[in-house]
C-alpha cells in the first residue's frame, strides 16, 4: 500500500499493521476464536503534527495506539520510528527509541498508583532511566508539574485520590513528558471531563506541542475535540482505516458514508447536510463481514461491496478513502455531489 510522503520524511510510519488476539482455548475442548482488532492499517505521521483517530467503541483505535508503543504485538506489519522498525523482536537500542514515544491512558486513576505521591509518580521514570542525577530529580519533577499547570508546592505531596480527574490527567502527562519524548499518544484523555476542563487540557496540549515540538496521536470519539486540536484525522471502522486526510477536508466533505454519518449526527459540524442514519449494531470482530466491513450498516451498499475489499484511493491533498463509491467524486473531480445523488446512483 502506497503511503504519501508530502515531501517530508515521516517521523512515524505504520505499514500494514495487523493486530489480533486469540480468545478461548483455556479449557479442554474449548473453542478458540480470533479477534480481528486491527487489520492492515497504514498511515504516516510527520514531525510536529497532530493526527486524530476516531471511530465507534470497538473499532480498534485504542488497540492500534497500544500497538504503536509495544503494549500489543502485531501479527504482521511494521511500526517505523525514524526509519527503525519498533515491532522487530530483536531491536538493538529499542528501549531507548521507545522512550521517545510515550502513552497517556484514558483512565488516569488506574494509570497512577494510588499509594504513591505525585512526586514519586513523576520521578519514577527519571530514576529508572538514570538520565537525571539523584539530587536533581526533585527539581526536575517540580519543573514538569509547572509545565502542565500544577503548583509543585501544593501538589507534590498529594496522592491521586486527592486530585480531580483533570489534575490526575495533568500528572499523567507530566510523567509522560519526563523522558523528553518526541511523540505523545493520548487515548481518550479528555473523555469524561467537564467541557471547561477539556478546553484547558487541549490548550495545554497545544502549548506543549509548540514549546516542545511534540507530535501527537490523539485517540478520541469526540469529533469536535479532534476538529479543534488535530491537523489530520483517520477514521477507523471494525479494525480498518476507512478514511484519512486533513481535518478541513474530512469535516467539510467526508468521502466515506461512515464518516459522513458520524458528522451528520454531531451538532455544529460542517459535513454533508443530509443525515445518514446507520442501522444495526457494530459487527463482531470475531467474524467481520466479507468485502467492505461497513457494508452491513451502509445504506448505499451494493453487491460489489460484499465481494471486494475497497482499497484506500487518493482523492488529492492527502485525502484517501476506502470506499468503492466515495461520496466525493474522485471519478469526475467534482466534490459537489451530495449524499442523495450518490445514493441514487448506487441504487440505480
């Protein structure tokens, strides 16, 4: 699968990543089944940008994020960081490279040891890495807390249970920043927080991106959050990447019916004006549909969709979509087609 370069070598390149899990088989005669969590996903991230990954619960976006940092091991494909395959089993200097990619989890309370103080939580990576002298650890922790907007004198001695959700997330970010990463992967880090707290954290992330030249992979189900913070967005459905491109292109004229349906359900988005209503539930990743995995819920599916897996096709400007009949016309070059016009063509 060809990946666009845009004239700049990618910092992180994901090439045909497939991540699966085997379920069952622990008991005699128990049936083993395979969960197709991420299937043949490819994209790239350039230094300094923020890529959002969106989709319904169960689409594989969190599994993909954890695969990028080595929490999950892919069954095939490559995760290239600065040209080095992080997924290789025997990687010389792999630990040092992986320190440059840090992860911030959704559940900040579970991610932080409730018995430890904030000072100890943030200092732990520094002590393990050995990159900071023992006498300088406390000073470094204080500097990290200030960077994420927490007063060191007020918060260093506190434990997670004495912090609000937003404060715990700031501590988690400070810990992730302790090893001076180049890439920060954030998995639903603002979900479940008040809108005002979300805005504060997003502004903090933008400031960190500018000051530290960070690159972000931002996992979220909130399309408005992604539109506000990210430069590009990738859309996942049942383990497949179905659309990817600049935020303004996808939000202004989504090419995949799934993304168009998501946008049409969100107040304030500027996607296709006609509402696309999805029917049925998300299929099981244990037995995904043949061909296009979205076809069982797509109001415009044809026989071709059941027989042939759609490849990502280029619509220009880095906008790619995996759909046999995209809502924006890669065929005529005219992006003014509406959902209703395309629906008539497919049904006709």
